[in-house]
C-alpha cells in the first residue's frame, strides 16, 4: 500500500485516503477530432515498467487532485506535484534523472513551454 | 508430578511454572498441564503423541516442531462461536479449562475410517484427482465432486458468530525489529541507541529465541539486552505479536494476541497493528528442515531442535530413548540436552563421512555411539516409533542394524526465515556451503525513496550461529542430504514425506517432474506440496531440492515458490476489527430519520443512506403500503423525504460555461429563478447522473444529483476543474447535508403548503412549473422548487437541515384533514415509471447513452462541446440498431420480471436464443391497476403494438406489447395543478 505526499496539504497520505485517476497529462480530444485521436485519448494508456506519471486525488483529505511520478516496478516515488501543469515540472524531471540517469522524457521541451507557470497563477 | 503426565521430567523446563496446574480437555479426556506449557508440550507430557491425522491418507500425526512451522499438531480449539479449526498446538499457550478436539478423523483419532486411504497410497499419486475424474464429464459435477468435497477440507468451520472483540491500531515507527531472539534484541538496542523510535515484536510469549536453550550463558546474554531495552524510552517491546506481512512502502501488518482463548479477560482478543515502518529489521531466525528417510512421518520422529525445546523449555520428554539423525553439528546439542535430562541416546546417525567438531566430540565423550556415513533405512512402528533401521548413507538402504527407540530427533539443516524479506521483493541467493537460500543484501525490498526498506540480521540473514552475539564456536559444515540414503529405492521413496500435512512424498515430486512439471510453481499446485496450512515452512526447500535433482539441475535454477503473506494464518475477526455488525460502515440519516422510524418506516439502503422504502401500517404488506401511498398522493397530497438528493453549489464567473461542459443541455442560458433538468455523461458518452439545476443568481447554480451520485458528481466536477480547465474561475461545494428537503406532492400540495403561512407566493403565476422561489415557510427560511418526479403538482421545499423535522411535522399536522401521507422510495419509483421518467441505475447501466432513452430533447444541438459529445458521435453510438426505450404492456396481466430479455428469431453461436431487448423497470401500477414496464428494445419506438416474448426458466414465457413509456397523464396537465 503506497504512501504519497499531497503537494497541497503536505500530508503523507495512505493509499486508502487517495482515489486513483490513471495516467496523467492526457490531452483531451473533443468534437472535431478524428476517430483515431479520440480512441487514443479515451483508451490507449501507457503501461510502462518503470517511470510513470499518475493522477491521484486526496479524496479523504483536502480533496485536491495531484500528480505523482513513480516507478511502477519498484514503487519508488520520485515526487508529487501540482495537477495544473501540462507536463511534469523541471524539478520532477531532475528528481527522476537523479535516480534513473538513462530515462528520457517523451514530450518535447517546446510543448512543455506552454508553461505551467502562467496557467498556474 | 505425575499429575501433569508420565512424560513430564522431574527437573527442568525454563518456561513452565510447576506451582500452577491447569486442567484441559483433549478428545473428550481430562488432562492437566502447567502454566507456561503450550498445548503440544502439555499433550506430550501426558503421553499423547498422536494429535491428528494427515489430510489425504489420514496417517497418524504427532508434532514434528515446537513453533509456528508445525504442520501436524492442528487442533480444533474452543466451543460454539469461539470454536477455531486448525490451531497449532505448538504455538497455543495452555489456558485452564481449554477444550480441544483432534481433526480429520472419524469416528475417533485412534480408529479412523479414512485411514483406508493409507493402504491405497499407490493409487493416490500426484495429480490423482486431475487424472482420475476426467470422464465422463458430467460425472465430475454430479458424482465425483460432491463425494470429494464431503471428505475434503481440514478441520470444520465454526457455525456460530465469533463473540470475541478485535481491534486495529496504527503506528508510525522508525525501526521495527521482527523477532526477539538475540540478533533482534541487539538490532533493536543498536537502533535505539541511535535515537530512533523502535518496536520489537516477538511471535512467542518469550524473548530470547533459541539462545537460552542452545548457547552457554544464553539466558544471561538475553537478560542483559532486555534490561537495557526496557530502560529506553524510545523502545516498545511486544510479545505474542506476529508480524504477518510486509507490504509496499514499509507497511507492516502485525497481529498482537491480547487475550487469546481467555474469554473472561474483558479486553479485545487480538489487535491488528498497521504499522508504517521507516525500516524493518528481519530477525526472524531460521527453521530446521526434516530429513527425507522412509518412515519420517511416524509420530515420534521430531525435529532435533524441537526435541530439545520440549526438554529444556517445558521439562517434557518426547521420548525416553532418542535416536539422533543429522547432517550437521547442531543436532548434537539435542543429544547433550537429552543426556542432561537423564534420557537415553543410543546412537547418533550422521550422514557425513566424518563428525569431527566440538559438539560431536562432546557427545562421544558422554559415551554415545556416533555412526558417521550412516542413514536411516526405515522406521518400525505405526502410531509411534518402535525401532530405527540403520544403513549406510551411500547405499540403497541395506539394513545393517536395528536400534530400539521411541523418538527420532532429525535435522536436515536450517533454512533462514526469509518470508518478510521476500513478501515485498527482496531476493535470495542459494548458498551451496550452507545448503540454504539466504537474503541477498544487494537486492533488498525497496521503499518509496528507492532505498532498502528491510534488512536481515542473525539466522534470518544466514548467520545461523551468530557467534558474535552468542559466543558459539564454529561448527563443521552441513552436508546437503535431500534423500536418505543417497540411493534409496523407489519403494523407500513412497515412504519419505516432504509435506506431512498434505501427504506429499519424494515419489510424488519425482513423478511430477517425470510428467513434465518443471516449474516449481506448477509442481507445487500439481502435488499440493507446500499448500498445507504451514504454507511449506518445513517442506518447501526439501521439495524443490528433490525436484531439482529429478530435473538434474542446480537448486537455484529451480528457485523457490513465491512467499506470500500472511506468515501465519490471521483470524478473520482480526482483519475485520471493529468493522462488523452495526458499525460495519457509517450510516447516513436525514434529519427526519427518527420520525420515519417512529412511524414504522421500512428502510432500504441507498448508498450509505437509509431511506424509507414505505411506511407499512399494522398488518399491511409492503406492496399494500406502497399502493396506498401512491393512491393518497395522486388523490390528495403526500410527502417524500428528499433530503438525500445531492446538492452542489457551482459558483463563479465561469460557472455557466463550466456547467455547459458538464451537462448535455444548456445551463448557461437558464434564467435566475428557473430550474432545468439536465443529464451528465462521462467522456465515454454514457449517462452517468441526472437532476435538476436551479440558477440562484447571476453566477451561482444549485445542482441536484441523484442520492447515490452526490459525492461522485462532485468529484467528477472537481476532476475537470482541477485537471483540465484549471484556469476557469469556478468553485464547487457539496452542500447535500446542509439542507433538509421535502417533496410535497399531489393535487392538494399547494393547499397544504399555503396553510403553513409565509411570504412565498405559491400561485401558478408567481411560481410556475420549473420555477423556484426563496423566502419563509412556517417561519422557516426555505427555498421552494416547483419540480415534479411524480407527474403531480409538486413543490420541493429545502430548509436548513436543523429545521427539517420541524417542517415535516408541521406539514403533517396541517394536512391531517387532507390525508397527507408520507411516502417512500418505492412509491416514488412507481410514480416516476407511471410517467415514463427514467431512473439512473434502472434505465442506465453504464452502457446507455441519453439518445437510447429518447432524451434528445435534453441534449443541446447548439453547443460545440460537452463531456461525452465526441463519444456520442462514434459509429457504434449512432448505430440505428441500438436498443431504445419503450413502454411494455403485459399481455396476460402478470408483472414482467425485472431484467428479463426479449428473444428474437434464431440462435447465437452458443446455441442461445438471439435477443432483441430487455426490461429495465417493471411495477404493478396502483394508479392504473395494471402492470407497467419500461425496456430497451431493438427499433422499439418504430414497433409500437408489437408483442415481444420474454422466456423465464421454469415458467410460461411472459408476453408484452410495445407501447409509449408514458402510461399516465400523457398531456402532463396534472403537474400544473
């Protein structure tokens, strides 16, 4: 049973306090999208053995959704962070690289630049 | 002395108190033991060597161990609701007045009919059931399985509820040390000296482990450590406390026995600790392995360490003439302990070609014959050992000598207890030198920080003697012996037990290997090796060594089976803790709950709520009560407690825009003061919830959800707000419990409400259908929504929760002459079905879209987007062959069963009739005096008047005619009052 620290209220929460929300950072496709795009958005999920980004809600706590970066095989938690970012933050990337030097992000810096900061404000 | 049994020694027994005798019953006989005894030691003292029978062959079974690994000495404990099967006699402390019964035998332990299996052992090989009962196929279900089931199963489940109390507790600890032996005590002290908070848990009632018995000055070493630990404020010592499993991120489950088998203690029987440990030190020691020689299962053949435990700890002689058989030096300790207790040791049989260590020398010095390079060829005796046949270990079992004995102390070497280490991913290495799997410190189980969350010390780490702590001298190497003698015949292997409880022998594992079972996990399941209640603690290593030999591969290539928690069985009561009976889960009650109770309401669960289903009067059936309530509402006026309806405030500059995304319909255009019915879908397009939204002000909506959907819908909104449109300025609050809500329904609803007085104008002009108003009713601040779920004139009145009962009582007082009638959820359901209104959970099941239900009018054509819109454009969603909502009129006057399918012509590939629809709601309508139903039917709306057939097993098929789903007041005039 995992413990994840809620980045909003700072509590190291038991898994039983949390609601899982699946893969993080999905891009929503709505009306006007192709069948392929929409199918991928609805159903195609990453299932890596290793670094993965997930959504969790501190359901029996502050109620906030947050993101967690963890290793699906070892259950190591690299960090938790705000849900209000389209990609993992540079701090999270650095924390992952500290333990998994060979790991490569699968998003491009250019898109990552549509920045969390302005949206976060 | 003799009162506690003929095998109680005159001296010794460091754990017993000879001043306190305890009476107990075994198999109907009265016996006596001593305070400090386990059940096993007390029974042995009384000469009761045989304590049960094995699972498959019903062979006589005595204890082979003295601890948690015991596979044989399993008893039924207690009576009535406190009866527990399969309790290990070796770990159960004796309590005065205990009642115990042997298992798996009938009519008695000594004369067991099932033992006939024993003579048929050649016909019950590995995989017997799989091979024998295959054909003819129907025989399995109707003949073989019932017979096997009757004779299978170990012990009997109790038939009454457990009257004991259990509790659970949480702890956060820096370091938890599991095992109170010398290595654990030392590790705890070291961690405590570093200033860490430390728990030390020990499964037995005593600290010290094997050290006091096995090592000179052992007790003094243990006492010194305990004295230091007891003086440290940051240390918690818990005895009779079993760590059962280590899970992710240092989550350790620990069961503490508080008042086991002592119903008068007045405290919880057990406590389950749920510990988050910063680090777990596994100091769980090692377990001795049996040797596989012919007849190794005869009662009286006992592990060497257990023999000396019974003598040294309990002052009990497992036998008076004890033969030792070993492949290591450690077993010689048993010879010395036995000799010190005045027992005979006629011979030590050592498989090794030489026994030159200090311990063998000490034994020889006492005049005991040591036969090296020797083995046991067989045991004479059935229910107890009578003599031991000796042979050369290198041969095939030529008997060279027979020695009389009543006990055999065997030792096949030791295996570290690596269960906790392995539960969460710690890896093992095979050590050829020590013939054991030991933890690999370089591959530990890791925690949230990626670092080791457990480490092993002492014997659990493979350091069997812990010389640094015990002062033990080095011993000669153990020689791996997996079959004794080395070239034993096939016939002998039929008598070599690996799993004593499940009757798995060397011959079975070899047969499995021969039949192609190369994976240890497959072999385990095929032969049932290690599947007994001890979960292979004594059998696994021997079994996989035999398998490896049969496959001609090294042991690490075979590997171990998976170690799974719990280490020892957990009582279900402990897992449930306090969550049983009335407090199994929290109940939600409305402010009017007490009134409903005192007016005879029959409640039904809706989520965690309890809602009145109906209010039966004396002598009235539920169906009659529901019919009466409906007629009263339709004729005059009724009240429904609608407080459980979900109520969510959605507020902010972007609230309208947000609700347009949440709902299929347009909510942003709703004028202040008006209500609108809306549908919420998930992103898959499927209908998820429905309800009425009211616009409270320019930037505020109050959204109603279903009773069961409030938390789910609030979470759904928060999900989209926090994770997708986090820059939208919207706030939500779930205010469900802040308001009590009463639906006042029926043609006299307005009359009744107006009698209560207040400033709200309830006239149709001031408050039209789908309008709402705010003010005071009967002096209570209120909001009144003119919405209807029954088709009648209806006002839903919301007041602050603490005024709900007051409003409800005033309505009933003021409406007595109007026959104001409280009605329950079933009347509500029937009335909505009479009107053809859908119900989330009846008409929807997670695969239904609004378009299936004829709800296109509630889907905005203007909006470019809403949650579910894109999904509803997918080809399968727009398929004209999707089943659509229709009404169903019973042709023969019978009420259609719920959920039944309408059949179509032809059959599917499985030979079942094709289907073309199903019933989603079905009731007897008191209003129309006929059955009504709704269902989803292929091309339904275009097939009005067609009759469908609904077959039901064992009955004549039901027939129903497709009709409009609105059965009552099609024009909808009644809602206008």
